[in-house]
């Protein structure tokens, strides 16, 4: 079978993408810049993935992988990409710009007839397009057109806080969704990679938004309300009837957008919402409030899980009150230990006038129908800390 290069040796890389690339028969080459992590992967011949669900636990063993440090062994990484079938990544949207140059060099070095499949497995809309944009700045355009196929995807799988001394082993939710667009492969006249875990679709938009505006919006809403209430885990927060009811109201609003915009049947979306709330209520996940709430600046940004659906609802004249409440709680996620963005959020709200802070945080134009509503919430939160 072929070879897959995966950037990001963290829990999602090893526990989600790595598992399914391994099961599809690929040799997996993990690429990262964290010296200790790479050394650990290099010297450990196998690791376990424990899938957690209401039914209990199931453990799988992952083998047939290697690891390279792209900081110290860039030439080796370039050679691996030049001879690989697929490149995936789970590094965080902001890191895509840093892995792009080495991917570009790998594509330029290819002599294989089959194009490289590139799929960015990030929690962001059209992350592969973003990665391609960075790669285009570095690669020869002729090579890019003929030697690589870039496909966007939507991923959904919860990786909770890991037990101490777990090594490379990963505890992960059993449920997953990995949806990838097949259109770029059709346009290129090639077959998409044979990865049984992937659900291939022609149009990704509805899946991306349904997932982001249900799972991620619901998860983050729970975290921010849970944080204010002093809860420790997502399951604890959702056992509070007030928080659970609030999360349902928020997801009723995002559901109205999904139904209105994508034509997904109302009953189907309602069942999806109920399934998601049940999933994130799972106490076996032991999902920590601070972990889920971290990086509030990204989560409050223009296309993300709060402003994204609220802005589209406002444009359609539909209700977005519960989302405003969630936005307000996200603004209160300040100075949380170990989360730089929460400290930066506190600084922005302290140092910047209300209008400037609102524009900075949300990317909303002042003429947008949502802007004045968010402005009021920013002003309210700023008033508390003065």
C-alpha cells in the first residue's frame, strides 16, 4: 500500500487521522517540530487508541509508522512528500502557513505520475484552501496544477484531556465523522484515496456548516457557560438544567440556519442536535471546560462558531438572541491559565474602545445587522471589569 505524510503528531494526528490512515493500509510518516514528541514516536514501535463510548471501551494498536522533525530534517521531509500518496495535517489553522513551504518543496520535487492528495484536517472552514493559498506562494504553479490535488474536509471527533503518563496512547471518542470533497479528484481525472473511514461527497458546504455550527457551537457554548458557573467538565455543565436548556436554545437557532440555507430536513437536523448534545454529555469523555474553551479569539472570529451563524441569521432576519448570550460568555473567558488567547482577549477588552474591540474581535463590518447587537455585549463585558 502507499505512504501518507501527516503533519502534527498530537492527539488528533495520532488518534484520529493516524488511526484511519493506518487502517487504510498506509505507512504513516508523522512530521512535527517538537523534539521530545518526535523522539518518542521514533523509539516506540506501536501505540494504542482506546475508543470510548456509552457501551464501554475498545482498544486498537497502531503500527507501521515513522517520524521526522521538519525543523532539523527538512530535506528528508521533502523527499518523503515527493514519494508519498497523501499529505494530511492536524496542526491548528494558524500553523498552516508554517508547514506550507516544506509541502511546496515536496510537490516541486515529485516525479511520480500520480498527484499528491492534500487534505487539511483542521477545525476550520475550508482549511485545505487556506493551506493551498500558502503553498501557492512557494511552489512552481505548473507543478501545483499537475502534481497535487487539494480537497477540503470536515472532521468531527472529540479528543478529551488525556490521562497523565499516557505516552503516545490516545483515548478518543468512538463517534467520528470525516467528510471529504471528491470533486477536485474528479476534475483532475484521478481516483480519490481509498480510505474507508472517509465519507466522500460532491458538496462539502452543508456538512462543514452543520458540524461547525452544531458540534463546535454547542461544545463552546457549554464551555463558556460552564466556566462562568465554576463547572469542571462539559458533562458536569450539561447536567445543569439551565446550561443544557441554554445550549439547546443556541442550537435551535443554528438549526434554523442549517435548515433554511442548506435544505436539510427539520427532523433530521433536530435528531442531529439531540445526538450531539448526548455525545458531549458523555461523562466517560471527562472533557475539561478549560480545554474546550481555549483560544477564544479564534472562536469569536468572523467565520467561526458564534459570529458565523449569528451573522447569517441576522442577514436572513432570523432569531439569534441565544447566540448573543453565548458570545457574551465567550467574551468573559479571560486570563485562563495556560491559554494565551484568553489573556490577549482580556487585554483587547481593557485597552481598546468598544467599537474598535468589537471590530477587532469579530471582523464584522459596522453596517452589518449583527454589529450593533454584539457591540452592546462587548460594552457590557467591558463595563464589568472597569
